[in-house]
């Protein structure tokens, strides 16, 4: 936090100093709240990842350095064996699944969300109801909607197969969630269905903050609507869109409950969070799971930083005005 | 002619969007009227109006209790988060100081850990504070995902508001608090309502924390209560009852959206100040 | 978090049975359990005599019915020393994994356990410690359609090979008559604990051992096990739908109960539901022990079932112990059998006249139950979940055509040896 500027300042200086003081007071409650809730759990997880803690003895873990991440042992035969998460093919499979899932789902959701937002932005009869209808997928608790979709995607009595058979798109009933080739597709479809409303709503809010007169000016000038979209709407919408994408990315990279319910043990869909839970809880390798969680944290941090840097997201607001 | 074609295409698009969004919910409604073996048969329409699943859900005293708990918890979480986020995002968006970017990243970092990994630590914290098995446990722990989100979104939107109105207010001698509440908030309705709604649904749907931090039926929230709805015997999944419960808890959210429509529209006209 | 209870526990061990009759204070004992539906109502009924006799109250903390969810919660709660839950209802395979957090019941319950099936008591004993008291048991059986078998002149199969042939024959014949949705055999092929149960039955009934033997030896890589998996891997797409690889208990029951399967492997719960008025198979099916295979002569049914364990963080040990003892007692088990139809773990109840009259399925199930094999949770201790996970993954891979049975089992053996290290 910056200190107050030296004395003998002009009224403009004292004003900005006053503003900065106010800013500090405004920031403090939020930071304290976050610190209280998050600091202990987060730091503990990182600490655990360097110990051999198990859930049965949470308090007697010993410091073992980076062994959970990577370590090696030399056998008497002279062969070197690598151990730890970073040498675990299951982990890298999960990383690949997660990244693949996140990139595809967020890309799809962004495009679809934008389309839905543009539609909702129009003034037409019953748009209030349509807006409410669009929000339904987001409003149903994930644990319910995941099971619901599991039911609908069932090969024998699922309605999806029934519809596709009736339309003639498929010839035999497909076991969507069982099949290694289609499991990821199924998860992607459900996730896109579920979270597009989130994207759409944030885009819509962004659209509605854009002053109307800009459009009217473009209309008067006779600019083609598609040109208006790419030249006017999209640039103005960009900040809101970028933030929406960051949060979707964050959630997608941590995706857990949908996969945990829909295809919990398929290696085609096992993501980092799922594998971390497996180790943390089921396999009683708490420290190992903590190491995986920390790696996931690091990966997300890298992703977000890269995104902010490549996407030139204006964090400090220096360029906005 | 092309105008007519455009309109047709537009409504076709609306129809597809609504259809895809609502169909699973519609199917849930159909399923909620079924019992027994009928659950395993595919139907496209309601074949018979059998309210037994609804009666089943509504007659369980703890279910309505859990709806009330959820409303209370989600509303408090959102209220708490919005209050902290509005003030914080004013500071982050409108006041120039060093390290703003870094601070924003740090706030974001809080929601970069998988939930399951922070569960044990949060549990200890909550027990240490003595709020285990009370609504406060959820209200507190939900800030971990609502606060970064609301702060970021509101900061982005607040940054885009024109400088001129703020300067005008400063010349009039308004304090930062007055600027936030009197000048910015009315302009921010679309953003406020949207983030509030998304955060509300996020809190409403949260499952893992709610399950871990409660130990009695009367304290549980809706997703946990739904997960606890069970068949008559082990392994049996009560699809009908499950769907009835899902329909019941989705309706308030739809109502919420419809109520806040007006606010979103109100913001629309007020937003046209710039330029 | 909890005050030392050394002294108190000593006394409670002595007083345990006496405590049932008289206590000075009325305590509230909380029991975390994933029991469902009617069983929740029945729970009140079952504990009522205990509440009356002791003046305590028993409160149920219901948990989601998914056992993985329960396990995760219990583990977290126990790790953090949760004093609000006194008793936990535990799955038969959890005892070795949670043993450190539960009180040893061998002293207070030693006498009572003599009336229970020794194999079940054994499954809850880790070293010398009795971790939990059995309250009911579970074992799967083969469901078959009497009408279809009769129509096509087939008999109830006693081997897996026979079952494969019969299922194929009936399925072909029925489909030729236009019954397009009919399948020969449905079971649980999803990659989860249920597949471990199914596959253990195949392997064991082919004489291929039980993955990890009681002495800790890894036995899964053998010719009989390979033979078993080779037979089974022919099923998906022929006598079983492809989707069977995503089925859990309910999906299998769905296909079965709509009349679309000739055979099904499932737990006893499907019996009552299949006999319901809206069931398409009502009165048209029978139940028998699971088949054998590869010329081996004994079949196998995976042991399921639930137990009550006492948390060492509980602050009312005496009352909690008394409730646990009561729930495992013959009286409570009889009430449970009559009300919920759960299989008792007390030997004498299988001869009980009331039970035989009210719930005839229970004495019938005794044959199934005598073939029960435990999953290797005792020898593998804390690593069981990982062992099971690796096993079902290997089986699931084989069934979905990802590698041959021989390859996958060899790989599995390697993985398990790695996991075992110098000892489980």
C-alpha cells in the first residue's frame, strides 16, 4: 500500500491521498475476510504436500521435501527409479484430460454464451421468460443435473438414444458414458449445457452496460450489423468477456462434481481434481493428494497468467482511460 | 421479405436455445410424475398426473427446512460478498495505487485450489471458530468462491464507467462512500444483479462444504437434502422423488430471475449516460 | 479436542451391558449412517426398545447413499476428531482402513460375537482389535426368468459357460420373435467397487483365488483368472448390452425389471422391488446361487453388509457402546429382518420361525450367503481402495477391449507388487 505523499501538496494531491486512504479502508474488510477464510486451508495444503501426512494421523506428518513431487532411488542393479506425482503416468493423463476438457468447453461456452447473450439482448415479446428459461441449466444443482444426464444418457432407457434413434442419427443404442470414445463427449456436452448460461448472463450484463447511442450512431451511418458487432460491440464487451472466461477457465480446470457423478472412474475423463480426491480421501495418501492439489494450483496460476499476458487483460486499469 | 426471413430465423434461434435449455428440466418434470417401473420407460409427455412424489418431498419436514436454510445461507452469502466486493472493487477500479494487478491476482489465487484440498483445513478453522453445524459455517466458507468472483466482475464493470460522472461528483464535494452508493450503484444494476444472481446460485448449489460442515438434518441445505433423498432400500435410486425435489427447488430460482428482470432493464436505460 | 478417556473407557468396558439397564443421565447418541428410505423409519422402530430401556435417545445423521461419499466424509470427520458423531455405520470393507480411529470392541462384545457368523466377525477384526459390530449382511445372487427358461426349454445354469449359452439361445430366439430389447444377462460393469465384486465372483468361482490371499500374497495373475475374464469379455455386445460397462446396480435392475433380461446378478434388494405390482417380471423369476466356471465346483458371492463402529472421539462412550451392542444383538437384528428384510448376521435367526414366515427370502438366502467370499480388505489394510481401484480398472480395460486378459492381469500383478512394497 502506498504511503501518503509528502506534505506541502496541492489540493489535487491531498484529494488523491484522501482517495487512497479511503481505498485502503474499502479494501481492508474484503482482504481480511479472504485472509481469514483462505489463508489457513491453502497454506496448510501446500505444507502437507512436503510431508508424509495421512488422514489417519493429520498431525504427525514429517517433512520429506519434494518426495511427493519427484524423487529417485537407485536400485542395487544400478537402475534408477523415479517416484512421485511428476513421474506418475496417471497424473499426466489427468493433466491432459483436464487441459483438453477446459480448452474445448470454455471455447464452446464462450461462443455459445455470446450468441445467447446477443439473442437475449434483443427486445422481443416474452424475453423475460426466455431469460429465465435460459438460466435453468445453471440453476439446477450439479449433483442433480449430473445424475439426470446420466439417466438421460443411459443406453437402454435413456431418452437421448431414443431421440437419436427416432431421428435416424444413430442405428444402435450407444453407451455414451461407458464408451471410452464417447465419455469425454458426454461430459463436454453436459458441461456446455450447464455453464453456457453463466457465460451468457455475464456477456448480457456487459452488453447492457454498453451505451445505446453508440449503436444508434452506427445505424444512422448504415454500417452492416455484423461489422458493428466486430468493430463496436466486441471491443466494448472485451473486458467483461475476458473476466468471464477467466472464471470459467478456473472452474473448468478444477472440474470435479460433474465427472465424479457422471463417469467417476473412466480414465478418458479423469481430471486433476478427481485424481487428487482419490488420493486425498480414498487411497489415504493425503500428502500425495496435497501435492497434486498444489500442482493443480500452480498449473491454474500459470494458465491464468499466460491468459492475462497473452490476452492483454488490463489488470491495473492503466490503459483504460 | 428479408425482414420476415430474419425474424423467422431469429425466432427459430430463440426456440432452439429455449428448447435445449429447458428440455432436461422438462424431462425432469415428466419423470417427477412417475413411480415404480414406469421410471425405466421413455416418455415424451406426461402420461398420468401422479403427485405422490411431490407429496413425498413436501411432507418431509426437513426438506422445507433445508430450502429455508439454503435461502438464508445463499442470501447472506451474497449480501456479505456484495457489500465487501462493491467497496473493494471501487478501490481496485477507480483509485490508482501500486500493486493493484498483483492484488487482483492474489484474490483470484484463493479460488485456484480444488475444493476437496482445502476441505480439511476449512473444517479445522470452522471447528476452531465454534461455528460447526450452524449456517455461519457455510456463509463463511462460501466467501472463498463468491468473493473473488464478485470482486473481479464488479471491478471490471466499475472501471468502464465514465470518469466524467465521478469527477462531477468530486467537484460537488462527495466522499468516496457517497460516490459509490449514490453515483455508481444506480449505474451498475445490470452488473450487480447478474453477479449477485450467479453468486446466489453458486451458493445455493454448493454441496461438498454443506455436507461436511453440518451434522444434523435440520441444518442441511437443499443439495445435501436432495442427495439424502433415498430409495426404499439400499442401491435403489428414487428418480421420481429426486426429480420432484429438483423441480421444487428450481422454481424459486426462476422466480428470482423473473423478479430481477426489471432491475436489469432499469440498468439498461441508466447505462446510457456515457458519451 | 476430546478429553482423555482412558479411565472412562476402562469402566465402560465392564459396565457396558449393565449400562443398558440403568444410567443416571439421559444421553443423546448420534449415529452417522447412509441407510435409506424405509430403513430410516425402521431405525426408529428398531431403537425404540433400547431408548425405553436406557432412557437415552438415538439420533440418526443421514448421509448420502453413495458409499464413496460416506467414506470420504467419515474419514474427514474422524481425521479432524469430530466429537459430534458417536457411532458410524461402516461398510464391510472399511474396518481395516479406519481401524485406528475406532474403539476396540473385542472386550465388551466378545461374548455377543459368538452368536454371529465367524467369517463376518473375522472381517471386522484387525489384528486383535474388533473394529465394528456387524448388524446385517448382504450377498448377491443370480436372478433368472422362470417363464423364459421354461418357454425355451432351458434349465437354470450352474456354470458360467452354461449361462452364456442359455442366455444367447433365449436372446436369439426371443429377438427372432420381435422382442428386440431383450438381453441375455445384465450385471454391474461400471468401473467402480461393484465391478470388483462382480469380477471377484468370476475369478473365485473359476478357482482363480481372491486377488490378494489372506496371507497377503498377490494371486491374481493365474491361468484360471485369465480364463474367467476371457469368458466374460465376450459378453458385452453379445449377451449383455455394450452399456453394461457403465451399469451399476440400478441400471441393471432397470433393464431387468422392465422385462428385458433373462439373467441378472444383483443384491437381495432387487427381489422385493421385482416382486412389486408394477414390475414386468413379477412372479416370473427365481433366485439361485451364482454359477461356477472352468470346471471348478464352488461358486462365490461377494460379502457385503454393514457394521457399527464406535468413534474414539465420542464424548459419551458408555451410551454409544450400549447402542452399538444393542444394534448388533439378536433382538435388534430380528426386528431389522422383519421390518427391512435385511439379512441377519446372527446364525440362529436363519432358523427363526417368525422370520421364515414373514420374510421367506431370508432363509432362502442362506445358501447364497454360505458361498460368500470377502474382498481382500483385511490383508491389504489401508491400501485396499487402491488395490480395488487397480483391479477394477484392469478388468474394465479387459472388458472394453483395451488389452487382453493375460496382459492386463500381468500388469496388475506388477502394479500391486509395487504398491505392496515390503508389506501391506
